[in-house]
C-alpha cells in the first residue's frame, strides 16, 4: 500500500518474475487459443449438422407416422375384405348345396322320362341332359312333332313339383 507503482513494489516484482513464461509455454498457449477458435468453428459446424439431423429426423418421424396410419388402414380394409369373403364363401357353399339338391330333385323327377338319343338321366349325363332340355325349350319350333310335344308336356308335369 505504501508503494506507488508496481515496479517499486517488492511483492509485485517477485510475482512478475513468476508470471514470465518461456517461449515454449507461450507457443503452447497460442496453440491452445487457436485450437479453441478452430474448435469454436467445429462446434458451430457440429451444431448446424445436429440441427439438420434433427430436422431430418422430425421429417422421417412424420413420414413413419403417415406410413403407420396407411398400414393400419390397409390392415383394417384387409380384415373387412376377409370378412366379406367369408360371407361370400358361405353363400357360395349354400348355393352349391342348394344346386346339388335341385339337381337331385331334377334327376329324381325326370328318371322315367327318356329324351331322344339319350339314356335316362343320371349324375354322369346330367349336364348333357340339361343342355338337351334347354335346347328343346328354346327351339320349340324344331320340336313340333306330336311325340316331342307330348315329351315336353311330360317334362313340364315332372318338374312342376320341384321347389326352387
């Protein structure tokens, strides 16, 4: 407190001597300082990259949410279609069963009626028999003979009792 300048102060001179650094130490400090500046640039660049990655990440998350929504919708639609297909399959099975019953009823009803140039109706010739009957009814003008008219009338009588 009694000394007016640092150069005259005994304590200050010893502290100054201790504070003097060698050239090598100064070079190290300068390198650290310049590395710090470079690190600042690197940090800024890394911060920018982090920001870009966060934006990209956010966009990808939004896209994933959209994809999940689409997948959920598609799965829901698929379940609905599968349920509809089950109903259609059941209806088809029911219709096939009904067709089989009708075929058996037709075979039973027409068992005693013989079409020209055909054997009596059975399961093996059922399709050919039905095709011949269809032809006879759609082209009745070709089947104008009394025998054919009687045959068509017998067929009408035989199938009249079949419930469709």
